[in-house]
C-alpha cells in the first residue's frame, strides 16, 4: 500500500479552471496581433477552391 505524504497532496481549495467558465459574445473576442498563423484573403480563397 502506498501512502502519499501530506506535503504532496493538493489542498481541496485549489480551484478547477472549468469552474470559472464565462460565456462571451464573439464580438467581444479580439484576435492576437502577433499571431503567426494568419492568412491573407488570397490564401483563404485558395484553400476554399481546393
């Protein structure tokens, strides 16, 4: 039988991130300015034709 040392057990008061979920309108979201995965309109059109 394995016994976990008390200093290794997380306190019950630790919040689970999913407990604080907020619903936002899409209009409230803003794109990250430094996003490396952005595409020009021309690239988007090309992907739609494929």
